[in-house]
C-alpha cells in the first residue's frame, strides 16, 4: 500500500494534472521522464546497460497508476483508462490486433558461482544428505522441486543418472549426475537416514517433529542459506546452482541439444537463453573455429 501511494504521488507530481484530466499522452510523457538518464547519464548499470530507472520500478509505477484508473472507470469518474496496455504492431494483415509491451522487462539471469565458491559451499554443508542435495543441483542441474521429489526407486547409481518422475510441466526424463552425488547419497543412507522412515522419498528430515518425513522446500532453502553464510558467499540459491551447472557443462563442450535434455527444457531456445557464457569462452570458441578455417581443415570436414 505504501509503495502504491508513493508511485501515485510521483506520477501526479510529474504529470501535474487532476486525475480526470490525464490523457494517454501524459502517461507516455511520464514514461519518457522515468526512462531519462539519472545523474546526467554519467552512471550506467552493468546489469542491463541502462542509466535511467530500472524497468521493474517503472513497470510497478505504471501498474499503480493503471490500478487507480481501473477503479475510477468502475466508479464512473473517468470514461477510460489512460494507461495503454501495449503498443500496436504494424501488422495490418492480421485480423486480431497485436501489441507489444509498453515497457520491455530486462531479462535478468541468476548469478553464477565460481568453482571456488562451489567448493566453499559444499565444505560448509554439515551432513551427507545436504551435500547430496546440493550436488544434485550443481552437478546434475536438477530443480529444487526435482531434488525433493526423488524417490528411492528413481536412483540409478549403476548408470550415474536419476529418473525425474515429475519435472516442470509434468514432463519426465532421465538426468545424469556425477558419481560424487551417489557417493554422498550412499553415505547419507548408511549413516543418517532414519531407519523407520515411512516414505520412499530419498531426502527426509533428520531431526525434530518431522524426523523421517519428506524434506520440504523451505527446509532445503534454509540449508543452502545457512551454508552460504558459513562459507562467506554473497550469493547462492538453488536456482543459481542449476544455472551454474549448465553454464559450466556448456563451457566444457557439452552439446546444446544434450543440455536441453539434461535441463528438461521443451525448447532449445530456452536452453540457449539459460546459459551464461563468458566472453573468454566465446572468444576461445571463435579462435578454435577460425584456426580450423585457416588451416584448411574446414574444407576437409565439409567434404
């Protein structure tokens, strides 16, 4: 509520009109003012290269204004909402009108962990169970819900893979994981997992009133947060561990199509967007390809 009041105060402070007199042109002028560079344009964000307000902030302010006018339309105070839902595209051949967002949201991917940070995080984990769960994400790229959804019958240690019975969108797949994960699972099963656990879930609570019952998402999140704090790492979430896994696998040479299957993505475009590829890796890939062309190997491959 306080944020909405602040957004409306900023809007009417810039537009400087009575609510009933505001037009769509006024809203577009407000949008332009919000996107203007701050500090005379001398500072640029590294995240998206912008120098004005963050897109998320502007979108929130527009949403607050739009909400106000939706109410005013409902009460009959104004005839129409002056905040446009989008901008028309130039495709007159289509029967239905098509629009693009009034303000595009910058896509921000989770940060990656450096190898030293991953090592520090793993060392900070206090049980074999916790270590296995983190390894499932950082070595196999499993989602948080997929880690917690693993059943005993889903483990395939002889094949170094697990069966994901209920992935995103209900899709099933096999996911390969390093033998290190299975060694941690083995140690957990032998020394930590309560013998009388009445569940086929692999990972269960080890103490407290929920001892022997499936571990929840809040429990896993807390385990990662506590280990991050002990390791002195500034960022480390379950989603960042998954992103780190796929980016490192791609940099190591794993084919994009194989990564798509490993990640459980329906579209390879999703996999491509998902990766953080360093400038150094991209430069090395180019140099490798250019060297093949320069030495004539490319012509032999083409034959």
